[in-house]
C-alpha cells in the first residue's frame, strides 16, 4: 500500500473527516487532501505527528519500505512489537522487550546473548551453536556496534 491509501484507511478507521484530521494535527484540509490524492507525502515532522496520532509506526505510514529489525536483539519488528518512549511515541529502533520505560533491559552484550541462548536453544539448535551464532550477529546491530577508535 502507498502512503495515500494508508492515511485514508487510518482516517476512515477512526471515523474522521479530512477537516477533523487536519485540525488534530494542525495542518490544512488541503494538505490532507493532497496526501490522499498522492500529490504530496507528509514531511518528517508531520509523519511523527501522524504516527503518534494514529499509533502506527512511520515505517507503516510510508508503506513499510524498511524491514525493521530490533537493533538490540535482531528480532524483526512490527507495530505491535516496536518499543515506546516514556511519552508513548514509538521507537522504531528497538523491540519492546529490549527497550522498556526509556531504558535498555540488557546492560551488555553478554547479558543479551545469555538471554537469547536460554530462549532459543533446543534439541535441534544446541546452546553452544546458538551462542556462536549470536556472538557473530549481534555486534553488527546498531546498539552493540563499537564506536570506531
Ligand atoms: Zn529486541
């Protein structure tokens, strides 16, 4: 789906007219009309407002161009698993299990890997293999990447 249909569908979901939506996020009705005609796409600041207002991620508003992955544990993210800031805004970098109440749940890479080894090991995927896998994968994610020296 494109942004124009997504905005239209969300507005319809909430039973709002173009005027009412425009008023809620402080833009003109013409602006809403242009988004829904596909003439323009909301700018970054407006996307943030729409994200908060409709409670969907900016990625969803844009038609899911990015495959979101938690930058802490590597899990694929969707709107139900994305973390939130304390004010309720979605934080599309992390899942809600890794980042909660404005804080990271796992203090360091070892704690994260220990948790994943406990969760993911099975008969088919023994713990030492799980550990090797995550020790290779996780340092590539944004949260664990070491700043260059
Ligand atoms: Zn995570």
